[in-house]
C-alpha cells in the first residue's frame, strides 16, 4: 500500500470515529430527550376538586364627604378640612397611609330652572370627595364605621370582606385537589393491574369569591352624626380548585 492510500484510510477511520463520538455525546441524549417529551401511549386522566374554607382577613370600605355651597373655594376648603380630620382619625386607628386612597374628587354645579324658559342657572355647587380604605385589623371595622359620621362623612358605601393573600388560600385548595387526584388515579391504575407512573400534564380551574358586601350605611346629606358602632361579621368563604391530571401508566 502506497503512502497516499495509507493516509486515505487513516482519514476515513478518523471520520468514522468522530461520527461515533458525536452520536454518543450529542445524538443519543437528544434522542432520549425527544423520547421523554413524547406523550406516553398509556395514560389515565382524573379530575378532582379541592376546597378550603377560610375567613376573610381584610375589609374594604368606601365613603364620601359631600358638601354644598355657593362659593367653590369655600366649599373646597370646608370639604378638605373635614376630610383631613377623617384622615387623622383613620391613622389613629392604625390604618397605614398606603391603605387610604382618594378615588374621586368631583365638583359639580347645581342648576335651578325657572318656570318659563328652558335654560337653567347655577344656584350652587356640590363637592364630593370619596375615599377607599383597607382595614386589615378586623377588630377595628366597627369602630371605624361608627366614628366616620361625627367627622362629617355623610355618605358611606357598602363594606366588603376579602382576602389579603388569596394565593395562600388557593394553595391549600390546590393541595387538596391534587391529593384527591393522586388517590383516584392510584385506585384506577391498581384496578387495571398497571403501575401508576409520573404526571404528564395538569390543568387547573379555581374559584376565589370576590369581595362580599356585608353592611351598608345610610347615604345622603341627612345622615345622623350619632357614633353607633354596627355589629360587623366577616363570615367565611369557600375557595375551590379543580384540577385535571394526566398520569402515565407503566
């Protein structure tokens, strides 16, 4: 064999060796990964619902100071003075300023229409300043509501109760649902005489109750200023989570 042929076969052997190494180090792991990504031929699908009952730990309340007058500047000054007193009262109840939010500030003219003609004239103004407050200490709810009217709050909306951390509550319902799904899948696999494998996929549908109105005060400009604290009960809510789990059968 001459020298040229010798080098030719050496190069062929080297190329084959490189292909073998490439197949072992790159090709095989890729094939294994692809095979693992394929949906198993034999699966079992179960749907289960989990539930947890929890007591809301936060209250939300919306109220307004409504004032009327003929001079917008005087009206604004009086309204702001009353609202500043309300803010001091809320902070004195331990409510953080980050939980107090002004949601509306509206100055609207009041029209008086004469008996003759259709064009009205401005007879005064109504200023409405609305605030939404989050009360995280539920023992303060009754005190807060009872203390608003004497400070000039003459319009109080319904109070609602909700969860400050609904993710934590939902996690409890989800854990219950997954435990039920696993138990049901194991029973089905055992009945079929096949070992239960790993989870292939999970889909979820949950329900968290929205804020529930529990109390509404009288509204309007004629609200009594008597500081009578109402009886407030947050109650409890059911949070549910439904999961559909696909398991492989070995």
